[in-house]
């Protein structure tokens, strides 16, 4: 086994540990690239994980993109999509399709799911979720489906090592949090997850400028001149990687980053768990406390009577958040961000 394969389970090109050929793991990506579009300054040079090409496609009209993948089969698929070929279903899509065949056993009939996904107001969605979907049968089924013994049938041990305890409960909590924050009707990821409806996004005209490379992320970044990239989007490649690879990638990003570079990294691991690195989000709890998270992020909290005020500075841009309790027990959150309209969020107890 190569050093890359020992350090990084993605080098196997498969979810399982069988000696079979490498596969297209992802027919599409399930990561919202609007996060990158908001974080990266237009015109910058961006390092990207290729995967199915979706994030690179979204970034290409606004950035110079270098996309790498350790799996040559996955990389070739991204190249075919750039050339105009349609999306195909990879191993991830087939596994999710298998999981969806079990949903009726938990009472999740297609008609009920379509009614749920047709909602356009988060408050109504949460009520529907709790009344019709988050049932005892569903909770029991999800706990089994996301238990380690069950997942081992399809996934190699290194890819499972990063998962938090009681992963089924974690997934349920994240699903409800998403339902409470985003209108279902405009959420393509919800339809893809629950109904398998995958929207094929053709490559933009600028996609031909994406530079695709068959390479390990850390190994490639170790070879480029210092200061080469203004932004990095690393998907969740650290899930399934050894600690030694975490440190190696972190050092490679640091040496290849231009001043004020932004890093976007996703993970199944909760912030603060031992496997998380780069950024550990936290909030100061004492009056006037300050939290420094990463090179250009600073958060300061203070109390003004019964209002908790949070001031976050990221690369010079200041976001102000005020948290308070209404007389009926609801929590009010007022957010003021640069170049955005002021936003007020209301969280009510069920």
C-alpha cells in the first residue's frame, strides 16, 4: 500500500476496503458552493477538490480554479462533465437510493415527502417534520441505518472513524436544523436526499478554464510556490485521513496561501472534537471576552443589559449580532452584515 493510501482512505478510490477497481464515488456534490462564492474574493486563484466538479463549475466564472483529485476515475468523470457529458450516478447515489427503499418502513411515503418538500416556510416545515416525519419508527430506523455495524457493510473503517457517537441522532438533529433554516421548496439538496431527484447542472462556458490534476491535495500544494492561492475549498477530504495527513495538509495550505487567504473545509465531525482542525468555532461566555479563530477571524462578546452582543471581524468586515429573549420566551436574533440588509430571526419554542 502506498504512503498516500495509508494516510488517506480516499486514495482507495472506493468506499469499502475490497481490492476492486476504483469507482466514480460521487455523481454530484452535496456541498453548497454559495458558501465559497460568498467567502472568496472575485478574481482570486482557488484550490479545489475536483470530486464531481460541481464546486469548480460554480467558481469558474469568477475565479481561476485548480481542481485536484486522488481518484483518477473520479477525476476523469469531472473532465467528461466539463466536456458536456451528463451526470451519472456514482456509488454514493446508489447507496442513498438503497437507503431510500427503506423509508416506507418508517412511514415516509413518497406522497408525504413531496408534501413536506413543497413547503416554503421554515416554521411550517418544522411543525410538519415533528408531526409526520420525526416518529419513533423513523428514529429507530435511522439509529440502525447509521450504526457502525450497519455502515461497515459499505464503508471502510477509516471513513467511519471520523463519525461522532450516536450518528443517527446527530443526523436527525442536523436535518431538523436545516428544515428550520431553509425553505424546502428552494432546497435542491433536500429533494436529492429524500427523493433522489438530482438536478444535472451543465458545466458553464468558463469550465474549460478549470485546470484538472490527478494529485493528492497535500502533495500538490507542497510543490507550488508560496502564496499561490487566494482560497482553498477542501470538501471533507480530512474525514478518513490519519492525523499525520491533517498536519501535512495544514502545513501545505499555510505555505501555499497568499495573504488573507480563505479556507473552506467541511466535516462530519462536530467543532471541538479531537479530529477537527483549522477552525474551532466558539463563543466567549464572559463579559467582554474575545475569541480568535484562525488568522483573520476575531469574535468579541459583551452584554448590554439583557442583550448579548457579538461582534465578528473577518478580513476587516464586521458582522454584528444581538441576542435577546422576548416576553413570551422566544429568542430574537438581529444580524447586521456588510453589504446585506439587516436580518431578524425569531426562534419560538414548540
